[in-house]
C-alpha cells in the first residue's frame, strides 16, 4: 500500500506559468502601444522608452548586486516596469525624467519593500505620480511636433468637442502609450488569449466608471461624452495593464470585483469633480493601498464549511 502513496508537501499541483513567461507576455502585449507611440511621436519617444527600460533594469541589477541578493533581472519584471513608465510619459519629456522615475520605481517602490511580490503599489504608477508631483510642468506638457493642442480629456473638461475616431486610432496629444485605444486593445486581447488576465477587474473598472458618469457626469446618456471619457487619457492602458498587476490587486474573486468598482468610482471622482482632467494613476494607487483591507473583508470560504445544510 505504501508503494501507491507519494507523500509530499503542498502545493501538489503547480502552474506551468512562470514570472518570466508572464512578464514576457505583458511586454509583448505592450509593444503595439509602444510601437504606435514611436510612429506617432517620433524618435524621442523611442529614446525615452529605451532609457526608461534600461534605467529600471540597471537599477535592479546594481541594488541586488550591492545587497548580495539574487539577481532577478531575467524575470523581466523590471523591463515591464520600465516600459509601463515610459508609456506614461509625455513625448516631450527630457531624457533625465525616465532616469529619475526608473530609479524611484525600482529602488523606492519595489526593492526597498522586498522586491517583486512585496511592493505595495504598482512601481510604474508610483513613479509617475512622483514625477507628476515633482515636475508637474514637464509631465503635463504634451506639445510635440505639431501636436500642440490640449489633450482630448482637457478639451472635454473645457466643454469642447472631440473627434472620437482620432481618439480611437491615436491621432491626438497625450502620453506615449495612451493615445491609441486600438493599439491598447490589441495588446489586451493578447493578454486575454494567453490567460494572463481576465475581464473581472477591467470589466468592473470600466463598467463602474460609466455608471458613475451616468449618475454624476452631468451629461446623462450622451454617447459622445461617455465614449470620449472611455477613450481619453490613460483609462484603457490603466484598466488592462496596470489595474491587473498581480502583486497589487486582490487575489479573491469578490475582492477583485470590489477593487474594480473602487477604481471606477475614484477615477470618476477625480475626472468629474477634480481640477485636473485625468485621474487614472491616482485612482489605481489609492486602490492598491486598499487591497489589504479588501482581502481582509473578502476571504474565501474554507472547503467543506460553506455549503447549505438540508432541512
């Protein structure tokens, strides 16, 4: 009988997915948005992407080397952080902006809290918020090679009309990776097809945001306004690529639904009632901080203890 038993410690079933594979797929899914950003804004956008990725990888390597820790740059998480940070930068940003942001993202937000899996907020968004606070003028200057007008969200905030087709295709001002909704959706489909993410968080995020706009946006069922808000700014990039970060999102299914609703409500609050037109970055950061509380309130039912008793 003992020959038929294999005694081992849990977990007994292991996923074939690795951090390297997941991060590689995320990087691949970000390439359409990154490629469009380079085509749209030119070589300075490419330079910012290269500097951002290089800074993040180098910072992680140097820190782990100095601290005599295992070198983890091969897991590609630093590459994804650098790529996401670059896609959230204006194309007119000077070269040192991604350097400062990359060091902050990896050193302060990630490594000083224990490395991958221990960071309490998304490193790329944490760095972007730090840059927005520290260098507001440079981080909100979207004028670049003929794209001198306000972003579509700023135009809508001022009561102006926007071109939805241009917003969907990406022929607008904005950060390097947020302008083309089409390119972002192509990447999102890649993540969904490979099972890296599901629609639970993005769906509840976008759905609750639309409901908030219907109730408090002041435009009722104005399709032009709703679609403009959905396509404008970093909403799509944030919903599919940053709100779904494994480390900074709840692991419970109910928690993920609550988390998505919180993000939608916060984004609506910032956009409708805030002085700035955008609000995705701050909404996700605040949502990250609430994740421990959300998981505490939504524990899964233990096996064998949640069934209903027959009368």
